[in-house]
């Protein structure tokens, strides 16, 4: 009788093996699209349609921050302990569409319940804020599960990078369509010269409701499909343990993880800055939501081509170098746009229409931003892929150094400090916009010249200058090409051993 062939161990399999099949790969493409498809309540919806005072928004941010910090820790600890036959993260994403869609409907119905009330009406503010707290909780659950699932799809970092690249490239052909269609309808309604401001805002109220509801349903179905066809395949060293890592161990893993600390520090420093008001500038000053689409036309061919050389750049440059290029390529161009926009308009006809500065004139600004966008698109693919890979790389580095792979808790602990500074920066931004005299509700399109200048400065000059505070931690990111290769070779061996144990336990359970 022939001897039974020795079963090949997981450790003996090639480190370059491909794990993810075609259905799962394109399921991930849909999954990635699902994060961009929904038309969520934005600043214009809050300021113009629901009509919430900017000062009130700023004052409530600290309370929202406290809730955010508490629910992050609670949810992360809960997810970290999850062990089911469906995986660690998949169950939460399967359930998300069941409560995410009804919540989205309730949020968009708020302007119907409180139409005609002023911007400090207490019941309206309380309802809006309570719904925001609930959305924050559900968003935290989905966000932690989504991030953890992506990191655990494959132990092969090259395959993971390939999946992210495919998703970011293919979603250019579909995920932006709902927003582009939404902006077209928004501009048709908002630029209507026949209807009164109240009638225009009523039409926009309906537009937000239907677009928000339909896109949320589509995104939920996309996510559900992927969660049903995907698998979690990465088993870290903690798979060999009886109990999951404690919060203390997660803190220790974070402390030893220099790349993650630098990534966190960059986010912390960036949180203290005033937030860009480009979207507010486009909608309240130029009143043209399709500004980004039109100014982006010259750079579109370049953006598609930029995905072709991601692999080449990845082989020749470190993650840190690509990170820096992606974050600062627009710095000189936005400064030039600021100086161009502040030029006085000499055309008497334009001045008679109230266009006294170049930044108030739609077509010159479309040309200026079109040039900026074309230059920016040369590294569009890299900037879309690298931030996702930095996060995954940092989690892997923490496992390499500490032996602990607590994606949920470590990820949340890393996000807590930036959330604190981000809330501070957000409140400062709202207060500054309030001090500029920004008008909400029916006066949204009728800002004073002083307010318009302030909004434009906060859309161009301010965010670029303040972004320089994040430069030092980015320069201190310490994973070079050699370390990265060594890290994944050693992790492969550890994960293979953990996978063997997991496989044996699964066979015993059967």
C-alpha cells in the first residue's frame, strides 16, 4: 500500500502565494466603492437646509468628542474579543446595512420635521445632535470592522497592495457618479433665478433626502455582497493564545510601534489646524458644486495613467517618500491660486455684478484649479493607495515588534489623540467662520465681501501653511525598503505557525 503523501504545512508554502480569488477581489472593489457612494449630510446640508448656527455647532463639538472617545474604546474592546466561525470582523459588517439604512432615512427627515425654525431652535438642535451621536456609534462599529477586515484578507502584502490599487483605479469609473449627478442637480436647483430662496431650499431638502436614501441602500448592498464572499486569513501570534490581547498589551504595542506613533503624531498635529473651507467656498461664494468636476477634466487622463506606475514607484521609493510627495505636491500650487484669486478685477461690468476679486469670478478660477488639478493628478494613484498601505504596514510592524496583533484596539488607541485635536481644530474652525460673519439658512448665498475673502483664505492659504506642522513626524517614519522586506519574511513564518494551530483546532471542532 502506497504511503500517504506528507501533508504540506502552511509554513512550507510560498510567501508569494496568492490567496484571494477573482470574486473576492472584485467584491472588494464594490466594498471600496461603498464607502464613497453614499450622499451623506455635509456642511451645506447642516448650514443651509437644516439651518444650525455655526456657534452652536462649535460649542457641541466637545460633547461629541467625549462620546466619540468612549464609544471607540467600548466598541474596540468588544470587537477585539469577538471570535465567531464567520471571523472577527465580518459579523459586524453583515449587520450594518440593517440599521444603517433606517438611520440615514431618519437623519434626512429632520429638515421636514423642523422646517421654518430658526438656527438656535432647541428641539431641532437636540434631535440633530442625538442622531449624530448614534451615527458616530454605528460608524465606529463599521469603521473598525472595515479596517480590520481589509488587513486580514491576505497575509501577502504584495497581493494586498494589488487589491487596493485595483479598487482605487476601478472605483474611478463608478463611485463618483452619484456625487457628480447630485452636484449637477444641486447646481440646477441652487442657481435657479426664478424661485425664491425658500422655494430653492425646499427643493434641495427633497434632493438630499432621495439621493441620500438611494445611495445608502446601494452602498449597503455592495458591502453585504463582499462580506458574504470574503474570508479572514491572517492569524497573528495571538491566535496561539487562549485569550485575546488586553488593553494594556495594546497600549504597549502602540508604544513600541514607532511608525504608528509618527502616523498618529502627524494626525494629532494636523488636528490642531483650521480645516479647509474649499467646499464652503465653492458652494457659498461661487455657488457651483460641479466646480471640482469641471476643473478636473484636464487632469482626468493623467489620473488614470497614474495607476500604471504605482508598482514602479513602490519599488524605488520608500513609503515615507511617497507619503510626503502625496501630501505636499499641492503646496506651491495652492499658494499661487491664493495670490491669483486676491487680484482685483478691473472689468467694470464684473465689478457692477459685485465681482471685485478674481476668486469671485467662476471661469478664471476654473482655469486656475484646472492647472493645479492636472499637476496633482500625476500622483493621484499613489496618493489613493499609499495612505491605506501605510495604515496596514504600521499594524504589521506592531505585530512584528511586539507579537500582538490587536487591530481593533490598537487602531482605536491610535485614533483617540487625533480625534481630540481634530475636535479642537473643528471647533476653532467653526468659531472663526462664525467670526467672519458667515450666514446660514436662506442667507447662505448672500455673504458679505469680507466674509467671502475670509472663506477663500481658509480654502487656500491657511490649510497649506498649517499643514507644515505635520512635516517632522512624517520625516521620522522609519520603515525603509530593507526593513519592510525583513519584516514580512519573519511575519510569514509566525503567521504560518499560527495558521497551522488554527487549522488544527478547526479540524478538531469538526
